[in-house]
C-alpha cells in the first residue's frame, strides 16, 4: 500500500476511535502517532515533535493559572456579585451571560460550569425563577464565551496549531479568534435576552438535583489580589506579544511559575491542574496533518471534497460547506474531537483551491464549536442535563434557532474577516 493510501487508512481508523471513544481519546491519538512511525510514514522525531509545541506549553500553563483563579476564591466572589442581581430575572440572565462568557474565554469551560452550577441552582430555589432556563443560559454563556479566545477550549489548540503550521514562522494571537468569536457571543447574548430564554422549556425536576460542591481549603486574603494581578499581567503580555516580542507561551509560563514560587499554589497542585489527557490528545493527533501533507493524502481527500462542492470558488459557499459537516457532527460528538478530525483537512482543501488555509481552518473550527443543540457536544451541555430537568429534545428548541442564526452570521463574516483569495 502506498504512503498516501496508508495515511488515509490511519486517519479513518483514528477518526473512528476518537468518535466512538472505544478507548480513551488520548490513547487513540497516541496510537495514531505510533502507527505513523511504525509504518515508516514519519520519522520518530517528526511524529513526536508536537509534544514540544509552544501551544502545548501555553495550554499547560493556562491550566495552572485557571486553577489558581478558582482555588483562591475569586470565582466565589463573582458568585456574590451574581446574587446581587437575583431580585430581577432579566438582570440575572444578563449577568449570567456576561460573567459566564468572560470566565470561559480564559479559563476551563468545565471548571466554570462546575463552579456556577450549584450557585445557579441555589438562586433558582431561593427566587423561584426557572432552574432549567437559568442553567441553559449559563450553558450558552460558557459555550460561546469559550469561542472568544484560543484559550476557551481544548479544541482551539488544533485550530491555532494548524494555522501556524500552514504559515511557517507566524504566531497566531490569542485574540485572533475574537474577530468571529465576539460577534457570535454577542449574538447569543441578544438571543437569550429576547427569545432564547422564553424558548427554553421551564422544567421542574421531580428529584432535587444533587450537585457536588468541592470544598476548597481557606487561602490567605492576599492570594486573591496576587492571582488577579498575575492573571491581568499575563493576559496583557499576550495581547501585546508582538510589541514585547515575547511568545504567549513564555508569558503564560512566567505567570504560572510566579504563582508556584510565591506559594499561592503548590507544585503538586500545579501538576494536578494540568489536563494531561488534553495535551496527549493534542500532541498525538497533530502529526497526522504532517503525514497528510507529506504523502499527498490530503490532496486526494481535498479533491473529493471539491468535487462535492462543484469546484466552486465562491467563498460563501466554501465557508458554508466547510462548516456544515463539523457543525452537524459536533451536536452528537465532542466538539474538540470533531476539530481534531477535520482541521487537518483544512490545509489540503485550501491548497487545492488556492485559498488561504486560515479561512478554511476557521470555517471548519467555527462549525464544530456551535455545539449547542444537544446535551452531548460540550462538557457543560452534559453537566446541566440532570440538574436542569431538560430532556434531550429540549436543548434543540432554543438551540436550533440560535445555531442557524450563528451559522448564517459565520458564513457572512468569515470570508470577510479572513479572505479566501
């Protein structure tokens, strides 16, 4: 079997393993990496090089910074702010959308949801406001807020790395994603403040939801100020990375290291804060994009996709098609996994039509991030499933209209933000 065909076989096998999760996703990605080496498609140095990627270092450091933000009690303080607005349902919905979106843009979506889940259940019980509607609002805030920066979710690692690989020597800003992510987030805020909240079914679970609340050890008062200043300085350094001539991964590493050296978090806490399965998933699957490019397998797949599109060069049609399959799949599969499977094909499609890979990769990634119509696509969706009392179909009632609106907005904006030609 020639290398191109063999690469496609490995890609399909990896996709099946990732999408079905017969074995842990991180193990699937490592098997992919090993298969590329054992078949001679890639040399070991090339196959394992992604584990030394600057984006791996960046996300490891941000996991540590995020942990400190939660551990020192800053999120609890934000919860106090939310409670102040619980006298008015509309104000409460707005503050949940803004605070949830802001946190999830820089911190773990799962952690943000886990912290706010018991808070919102408590507010709903005390005020009589609909628990299901408030929790779904939080889910939208966290999910779409996570699309504002490349730090908002593990799937965006693949997007950032693929764009940088397609443009050797270029470093993508953490806030490049805000060009499309911020408009989509604002659309979701307006939608939930108007019709989305009303479209969400008002469910009252018969059994009282049991939510695990993790007890955090009491931290000295100065820890909060220290973490907040450290986080602000780190993010500022990322914003002005070009002017400072300091890579974002360096700024994040310094920010995380300072917290350990100052004793705000311990070394063991820092290790435990890192999602190693995310990093192994990322490092193991990315060599596949190198193999697709080097063997010509990506070009073969791109030809099939182009024929399906009718060989069109209309950027709006290309955007719509590139978004469609990832968007549908991410409603039933992990959006991070969907990005991992489809973003490597973006470069091949772009090369085949002579387009800028950034535009194609962004179209694929944005399609995958719109996982809001089922309880499956993102961790936050699943976490509210039981406590909210919402049924599977209930997610679709407010989710599908919002999904269609954001899909159309994306099709219009992406070709103008990142021109294909």
